[in-house]
């Protein structure tokens, strides 16, 4: 009996060593993304789940840049690596779908002639799970694979707000009647504030194609009305100690809502649902859209970098990301809208909650290189306004 036990333990030890050697023999692919803490949390779980698979073809290393941190964003880092011929640092990048246009615009500005070659054209036959994907990328569907849907909404605390405003004009009247109770984060520090500012500006451009072609440089000369509107509401924004203050990052606005300091703010729907589940927001917080123009939403996609030396392995990881197993993680951890039919997932409360968010209702806007113009002008024209409050 003792010899049999020793034999079993010896076999187990050998298998463990073999597994370690196998894992060490696999190539490492570097997966880059950016966003708030919830993005890092969900991808940590997804990457760990993939790296635990015995039949995986690579080990994945998560390269995360949190929104509002770091001197250089993923886009600029990758373009610099591409120009330098660096083939070791970038394999896959995940971004909001429309933001890939900014990659191409910046690459063109950097003198890269074939800028669309930053990402390869995909062979979808190498991703069997892609057959279940229902969401279509908003740009370059031959290059990108959606892995989740997301949208910005208005959050309000029904304990203080019985009847939230239903239109943009009513929103202004509500701010004036409730000074200091509306907050949004500075657009350069998070997508919720960026969505609010973008919608506020583009809705006042007298061109029916403005939203669908928002990255056209010609619109930069049409931003005045939007910035005048943002300046007009400035005195009614959240204030502390007699000073108007804009939240830092998406979480900053949610924190003020949770504390009752603010009663209404733009916020990511997935972040709101997660906070409600985790009890970091009171259960009186509700989310909705204004009837005359919703805030922006997006498909969030992955693309394989043309600099990658491990393209087949990158396909293997992306195939896992759109599998039911990984899609369940996205729903459970960050309340993301799945890109596959929800019937393929375990029917949990989280799956039921995200079913309320219809990607068909998302207001998808890509400002391209105009995003930098908007952020810079907001910092110059709005953030530096006087401290007068009402």
C-alpha cells in the first residue's frame, strides 16, 4: 500500500513538472488594453482563465494602462513601436471600436503611409467561436472582433430625484433648480465625462451627418455652441468649499453619487450595475437615457497587431475571449453586454440585468483625432472658468 502511494505521488510529481515545462515552453503574447479599474479586474480573470487551460497555445500577459494614468497611452506606444520595427511588445490591443480610427489618423500624421496595416486582416476560420458573435464592429469589421458592448447612461438617485429630466433642455432646468447636484468627470480622465461632453457639443452642430462623421476636422470650427453650453452650465456643476469641481475619472463621479453629494451624473452602464451589485451605490440609484439624444455607446473590440510574431497564438486567445466561458466572466465581473446570444450563457441575475441594455440603442460616435482637440479645449475653456457658483 505504501509503495502504491509512493508511486502515485511520484507520477503526480512528474506530471506537475511536465505541466510546468509545457507552460514554460509556450510563447508569451502581450495583450494591451486601457480603461477603468473594472476593465483591469475583468481581464485579469479572463487572462487567468485562459492561462489555466491545458490546451492553450500561449501564455498571455496583461498590459494594462488605467485611464487618466501614465504619460503615454496605448495608441501612441504602439505607433512608436510600429515605426521602430519593434516586434516583441505588442500582439493584441483591445479598445472601443470607434477609437481605432484615432490609431489610423495618428499613424497617418506620424508619416506611416500604409497606416491601415497597423492591424492585420483577420482569418475568422481560425476562431471557431466567432460563429456565435452577434455584434458587428462599427469600423473595419475585417480587422476587429467585438468582445463586449458598453454604453454611457445618466445615473440618478431616486431618493432625491423623483422625476428625472427627460430632455437636454429639461436637464438644464433641473441643474438650475438643483445647483451643485450634477457632476461629470473631466473628459480626459474617463469615457463617461467624454461621452457627455461629446454629446453636448455635437448635438448643437447643424449638420445631420455630424454624429456619423464626427471625426471630420471640419467640425472643429463648429464647436463654439457646444462649449458655450458647457460654460453656461458650469456654475451649476458640483461644488465643494465654494469651488466648482469636476470629478476625476469615471469612479470619481460615482463616488459623489454614492455619498449623496451629487444626485445625477453620466456613468458607464456596466460600472453602475457592478456598483449596485457590490453595494457601493445605494439601491435607489437608477439609470436611463434622455429621450431626445442618448449618450454614446460602443462595441469594444480586439485586433491583432501586425508587429506580432505570434499571430496563431493570438487567434487562440481571441477565440477564447468570445467563448461562452469568457463571455460569462465579462457579464458577471463587469456587467458587460455579451457579444454572443445570452441563451448560450448561464442565466444568472447578471445576465438578466444586462439584457436590459440593447446595443441597437447605442449612440456610437467616433471623434477620431478631434477627441484631442475637444479635450484640450475643454481643459482651456471650461476647467479654468472662474469659481462662481449658484
